[in-house]
């Protein structure tokens, strides 16, 4: 079992839909959780950063962490074609030099 | 504010040729620096990381090497490229210290070895 599991997709949705992207993990020591957005042939861009359990909202994006279930989610409201990208989750126990990344989920938002 | 520069954006090299990719970070001191490779349709593979000048940790033994000659400069090299070295190379940095878990990436170099 990989430490971080993420469905590669692609996930195809119509414009305006609510998108749910998810990662599961096995290491209960993870405390810091990140979501990155990566456009084709570009570097990943940090979208959301959360510590421990709970929700964090930033505009159309909401990050949710459920440590009891070892499950994190990224919700995108009112999705736009410009949201089409690969979304990578990443997590760390803290005090580590190296975060663990999921393989990424490809999202396609069609007009 | 902090910025990361990575170049070149695209590189086409013949098999057996040398490689040098450079990454520099501005606006911060003593960052942790990373080199990742991302093959098409695959996840990020950590190649090297560095916590200070001259300090390099290798995650994947192969024909690549890394050096950190200055605090904010990280170089990825190879003496002889293989076909399997093709991929998207990413440099990243992180503020030194615990509880600073955010990793910031450069724009990447698409390397094609022919």
C-alpha cells in the first residue's frame, strides 16, 4: 500500500459543477496537508495549506482534513475551464525535510 | 518576496551528452532545496535535496548528481545522459526550520534525450 493514494482520473465535469478531489493516506503522523495545482508543462503551484484536522476556505476552494479517517479533500465550487489542471495532494508529519506527494488527479472542466 | 528561477525551460540533448540544470532562489536565506523529476503521467520523484551549502542527499542512485555551491543555488548535472533521463525536472525550495512545510516549485525544465 502506498503512503498516499490519489485517483489519477481524469475527472471530467461541466462548467459550474462542484468538484471533489480526494487523497487517502496511511501514516497517522501526517499533520501538514497541502494541495497543489499543476498546469501542463508548468511547476506545481501551492493552492491550500492546512495543519491538522478541519476545514480551510479560500475563495472557491475548500480544503478538508479528516485525520480520523486519514482522508483529505479539496472542493472547488463553481468550477471554471481555467481550473482544468492536475491537482496533487502532499502531506508531512512536520520536522521532515520531505513531503509525501500523491500522484495527482487530472481535472477537466468543459464549457 | 521569494522567487525561484529555473532554466532552461526546454532542452533537447543527445544520448551521452552532459547536462547542467540550474536553479536559484531569491528573497530567502538557507532554504532547503530539492530536485524532482516527473515522468509523463506519473508522480513526482524526489532526486536530491539539500539543507545547506555542500550538503546533498540522494534519494535515487543513478547517473545524475547535484551540487549546491552557494546558499541559494542548486545544480543538477550528468556526465552522460541516458534515454531514460527524459522527463520534466522541477526545482523546489522550502524555508528552513520545523513547521515550515510549504514547498514552492520552479517552472520546470522539459528534458528530451534523443
